[in-house]
C-alpha cells in the first residue's frame, strides 16, 4: 500500500480530523475516501456518459410490438423549410 505525506495547516487538520471521527473512520481512511470521491466525480465526463448511454441502448431488448411509422410525404419537407 502506498503512503502519502500531507502538510496541512492546523485549522485544516483539525477539520479533517473531526470529520473523520464523526464518520467513525481513521484519518487515513477518511482522507482516502475524499480523494477517491473526487476522482470518481471527475470520471463522469461527457464522453463516458455517452458511452454508457450507448451501452444501455445496445443492450436493450428489441420491442416486437414496434412498427416503423410511415414515410413523411415530400411536400411536408418543403413546408418545414419555411421554419428554418
């Protein structure tokens, strides 16, 4: 297991120590959890979110009751151009 030395001012150390005690954890375990939470939150980039959504989409079961809607008539395309 790796070790890390932190140089903290007394006020910051006191806050960290108190929070660890309130959570019933050692100072090391509490600090490691904060660091882990920080990096876990950073890991949720847009690219990863889209990758997860794509995995969910690909894993979905086909819906046998789905029917493809009819093709929209060409005339409606010209009407839609007026809204662009």
